C-alpha cells in the first residue's frame, strides 16, 4: 500500500516539475516549486479521498470536485488586469491543468497523466512560439 502511494506522489512531483521547469525557464510567476506543490497536493488529496470513500463513491467525487474549485481559486489569483490588458491567463490555466495531472497520478492513471503532461509542454512551448508573432503583428496595425 505504501509503495503504491509513494509512486503516485512521486510521479505527480516529477510531472509537475516538468511543467514547472518550462514555466520557470520563461520566468513566469508560477514556476517550478508552485507547479510541483500543486501537482503533489492534488495527488495527495485524491489518494486521501479514495481512502476515505471506501465503499462510497459519493465522498470521492465530492472531494475531487473541491480540488478543481480550490485550484481554480488559486489560478484566479494569478490573473492580473491592467490598462495593457489581462495577464496571467496561461499561468492560471497551467495551474488548473497541473492539478488535474496530480489528480490523475493520485488515482493511478499514469498514462493519462504522462500524456497530458506532454500535450501541455507542446502547447506551452511550440504553440507559444506561434502565438507571439501573430499577437505582435496584430498590435502593429
């Protein structure tokens, strides 16, 4: 039992670190440590909720729903509105996504967690390169 939980938390830490390194590299406010902690926290809450809900799926789903809501609240704090527009939407979305990866790890859904991490890295790195030139060209007009 312990080794299963250990593997779930460790996998959450590693996958959270992968996304966190990308965010850290681009000097975003929610970087390495934040993404690791959110991913681990979601995994631990998922493990706890599964154990508490033994024999009842109702408790398990209620706790999982609260993870989504709670992390959404944290992400909302990363969004800043000023005269130049809105900043931090990608950071907020990344925080929310990392919590889902942690939940997948906590539930033992490793393939889903790994696949989601690689898709997220693709979106953040590859699509980020295409997004900037398009946005800057539109601002020049």
